[in-house]
């Protein structure tokens, strides 16, 4: 797969991409476990169980934290290999965009009409 990048990367960048692929495989496993926990929490949420609400909120808060802890360095390494001038800015922008969706879900679930259904 790295051979297809051709003239876009040099030999030193190949090691960066190999590391990124290993990290992506690791994060894929974490995402699979998180999705299964989120599925169970969503079923509890549909049944209006308090544990379902807690589970969905906890998974989304963990997702926001994981984006800043694990994904931001991956974006930074990727952009550093492709475009070193804007690596920091683009990594931060992509991280914020990645964390925005789970953050919106948490905000929605913390609204008073939603919380009152689980009291």
C-alpha cells in the first residue's frame, strides 16, 4: 500500500506511515469495543433505563477525550509528513471536528427535557 504513494513520500516518511497504520489498527479495536458498549447503552436508552443514559454519556465523553489523546498526535504526524508548514493547525482543526459529534450528543443528553425522563 505504501508503494502506491510513490513520489509523495520519501523513505523516512514510510516509517511514519507504518506507525500510523499500526496505531489505526489499535484504535479500530478500541472503536469496535466502544461501539458494542454504545449499542448496549443505546438499547438501555430506548428502554428509558438510567444505566443506558449513563453508558451513552460516558462513551461519548470517552470518545471526545480519545480524539484529543490518541487521534490528534496521529493527525499531527500525518500532516508533518505531508505538509510540515500547517501540521499543527490542521491537526488541531481535524481533532476539533472529530470531537464535535460526540460532544453534541453529550450536550443533547444533558438537556433538561432529556435528563428529566431518566429521573
